[in-house]
C-alpha cells in the first residue's frame, strides 16, 4: 500500500514543487497556453483510459482467480461486440485528438497561418553557434534582409522583442545542430545546418525569459543560455533606436525616404562612445 | 544460500577496494593550484629567480590566499560599514525590565538612549551595490557588536536595511560611530571565484592562457601576463581600458572560442574584469622584474661574467647588495609604471573617438569627392593603406605576407611562414569574406581596429598615416566585404582591377 500511495502523492504535489511546467506553470505566450491546454486534455484522456483499463484488467484477474479449480476451462472465439467497442472507442478518441490539435499545430508550424508574416514582424535572425546565440537585427523600421547587409545591427545572447505582438525570427546555425528553446513560452525549434527556419511567437508580458539550447551540441551545451527580453512597444522602439545610434546606422523610421544611392545621406548619427 | 554468499563476498571486497582507490587517488589529485611563473624565470640564476618569485608571491599571494593589492588600479572591493546610532529613548519600562533581567544596574534612563545600530555598508564605487552581506561580513558585525555592546544581548539583523535592532538599548558612548572594514578584498575574491568557475579551463589559473582545454583552440585563449589585450578602444600605444576588457567578457569574441558572459550581473562582470587585471598586473610585473635582473644576473650574463674573471662569490655578494639597496625601489617604480599605464588607459581622452560622421557606403567619400566611399576604401585598401599585403586583394586574408617567413622579437625565425602575434601563435590576417568580425561589428569598432591596430598582433595602427575620412572609407569597404560572403564587392565588379596589378 505504501508505494502506490507515495506514487499518487508525488504525482499530486509534483506541479506545486515545480517539477511540472517551467516557470510558474502558466505559459507566457498565447500559443503556449493552447499547447498547455492540449497537454492537460491529453493527460485527462490518457488518465481516464489508464484507470479504466486497469480496472478492467483487475476485474479479469480477480474473476479468473476466483474460479473454482474443478470448473473446466472454456474455449470461445472472442466477442465481436467487445472487439468493436474497444476498437471504436480508442479510434474515436485518437481521431478526436488528431482533429482537435490540428489547429494549434497549424498555427505553430504552418507559415501560411503565421500571424507574423506581414512586414515589420520579421525582427531578427538568430544564429546558433557553439556555444552562444548571435543575433542580427535590421535597421529599425526596415525588414530583415535574408543575407547580411551593411547597416545590420548585431548582438549576442539577448534577443529583444516587443510585447503583445506576434514576431517572427529566422533561425540558423553556424556549426552543429542546436535547438532554440523558450521554455516559458513553449517554443522549441531545432536549428539545422544549412537551413533557415522561421519561427513565430508572441510574448504577452514585458520581462526577461530564459532562452536555452535544447539539443546536446558539444561540451559547452550546458552553458548555451541566453535571454529573451520582452519590452513594451515604446521601450522596444527606444532600445532599437539606441542600438541604431550605437551602430551609427540611420534608422528608416527617422528618414522620410530611403536614401538614394550616390547622395550623401543626411541622417548621420553620432557614434557610440564605447 | 551458500552459493549466493560465495558470489557476494568478492563483490563486497572489490567494492571496498574501489572505495579505497578512489579515496587515495582523490587525495593525491587534490593538490592546491598555484600561480605558475613565467618560463623566462628559468633563464635567471637561481638566486635572482628566487628574489623575483619572492616579490611576486609577496605582492599577489597564491590562488588559495590572495594578497589584496595596494595599487589603485585593482579594486579590492573592501566592504566598509559605517555605524550610525538611531536615537530612541529607553522607557522606564524597558529600564525596569533590564534591571531585573541583567546584573548591571542602571539608574538614569538618559544613560540608555539607542536601540538600533545601522550599518551602512559601502563598496568600492565600481561595485554598484551590495546585494547581501556574506556570512563572513555578518560575523564581522557580530564581532563588532560583541566588542562594543555586551555579548549577551540578543540582536536581530535586517540584511535588507542593514539595520541591527538591539533587544535592549545601549549606552551611546559605548558605540564608536565610525567607519570600519567589514570584509577585506571582497570584490577580488568574488572575481577569483567567478574566474575559477567560468574562465579557468581556458585561461588557466595564472591567466597564462594554458587551461585544460586550451590546447584544442585556435586562436589560443589569451595569456594575460603580458598585460596586452587585442581589442581595445584606446590609442595604439595605450593599454586596454577597463571598459574594453569588460566589454569583451560580456560580448565574447565572435568566431573564436571566447564566449559571451552577458548573463552575468553587472557586479559580477566588474569583479571578473578586476580579477583579470589582477592576473595581468601580476604577470606583467613578473616580466618586468625578470627584465631588470636579467641584465646582469641571467644565467647567460652570469656565465659571461665568470668567463670575464669574476668569482661566483663576488657575484653573489653583489647581488645581495643589489637586492638590499636597489631592488625595492626598482620593484616599486615598476609597479607605479604599470599602474600609470592602466590609469592612463581609463582616462577619457585615450579613447579613440572619430570626430566626423561616417558616410553611407555608397555615398560620396569625404576624403575624395570624386569617388564613393567604398570605391575610395577599395583603393586605399590596395594602395596607400597597404592592407592587401596582409589581407589579400580580395580581403581573403591571403596576402603575400602570409607566405613570408617571420622572426620573433628575439630575432629567431618561426618554424612556419605567416604572421605571428606577440604570444608566438600564428595569427592569419582576417579573412573578411567569412562575414565574422571578432573585434565587434559596430562601424566604430572597425574604425578603432584600423586606427589603433590590433595590439600584440601584426595588424598595424593606421591612425598616423591615414586621415579620419580615409579610415571611414576603409571601414565601409571592410563592412561591405564582410557582408558579401565570397562574392566580389560591387566596386570590384564594376571596375577593372587596374590598381591591383600595379601593386
Ligand atoms: Cu547548442
């Protein structure tokens, strides 16, 4: 009796001990909340199925073991009705799960469903390398160019995004396979050599969230950590403007039109002092 | 049953043996790490070597017991506490209670007026805040209280407000309202702790760039002991500023094994930077002292003197005199020189800051109005700047100099052709087409690389031979090259390579 009770108790308290979901247990992104919902739903279904099948099995064992030894064994060819039942019910459950989750899956993975494909939401390219995240931003107000261009801004281990807006990033790797993992947002995507993989997500609240590598990528894998800094729209704009100033690049937002080639640009910002 | 026992017994025995071996080897393996001296110490006569080692040991200690340096260049981060008494009158009630519970009899309530002592801990200005007092510091406060206030009185300590509330009021006269040191050298120890955690496996205990994993790396981890750092914001002849070192630790060096430590707190970064400077100072002083004594007391000089007819005892006596009379001054003047260099590098005017703006790459060059900025940059790259001799005509880091044999500072030839740095490692000129810039990607970073060179390497400073406008054009050209992986730049495509063949 001791072990089953302990097992049940541990299952019960695990979430409160932080053994369950990362962070406070509530996802920080809308898609994460929907993923969590799926998790709990599937958890409930599988728990129900588990308990019912255990009861059925226990019943069968009990029934068979209480048979008198002198009673002869019976030979029968199965029960058609029973088989239909235990095929149809799990089949229906699986179909239900398959259809029910499709929407979340599509929103998570199908680019055509991405809310963030409109101009301005592609905000950065994240390049994983042993053992850090190198980040390239476009000039504020411009879209990220697929290949580096002069005027791009660079940072390391800190990805800055605005809050409450769907954003998209491109994920690449310089060397081996890595995995871009935002545990509290429930976002995880492998970075695969030679591929540029778009990821989109939305953070609900400003704050700082862990960014981890979730693919064993070498001896320094354990320390391949970064942070996702989520800023309110104004703070985000200000931060990007400051970075633009640091990089001595004219932000598109502050110049009315794109500078014509050959004409000296008027929007020269002072270089960052350090 | 018997069978089972006979299987078990050897198992138990081997388990014991295993434990014994781990215990023994464990003990043998745990020798204390020590600072290793420069290899050049071996070139000195034994007593000269000992003299230098003794000074270094005395000034810097060993990893297990650091000496708090006395120079202002390295922040020790002593934690000081200022004692302030908060006035609060003792009531007759507390007085009565006090008199019944303790054996000291106090008649006048005025004698007892203070009930709390506030410690205002302060660190070196560099370290913004004290998050929490350590156990050691709390113990220091307790000791202090034990000395000034009666030991038997219970106290509560609020670490956030660093306020100590006494259970009973004390006589104000018994508390010395002054500053005292709670903890010595906190920042240095903290820096060492972090360094041993994050950096030691690459940079080594002594900062000699010879940690356990260093031999697998190219470029090798930096050996700090020359006091030379590559990527700085300061003039060609200056040292790195403290901010430069901190910036490298925070951002790492792209394209090398040096990782970014951005997630460490500001205070931690400051502490590590400080410890790196401590190691650099130690190494540099050692090097300078070796140079000082090597002049007359290296093994080579010694052999020559013997050959010249001097007697070993004479030389040793001379050295003893030198050690007693001149050496202390030599040591302190070298300390001062090194400290002065570090201090100068931190002054605002040693930072290279371009005065004018950078033109856009395809805008008109400010140096030559007939060309666009990258066109002029390209021209300078091939001609006046002589960059192509090292970096190659296409910026691939394959210029002629990479194929020439080079000599080290002592005039000995290196085994393989190519450019070597001050540490004796092969350092190829940067291949700009890989798209990776190690010293930072801001235009001003590249400006500083070109203006001041890369210290300790063959990358020369161009600040004296090129104007600011010309350097900006080169910056633009480098930027454009590093953004077009493998492809020739637009200028090259548009222009026949006339300048190239003239080189
Ligand atoms: Cu990784």
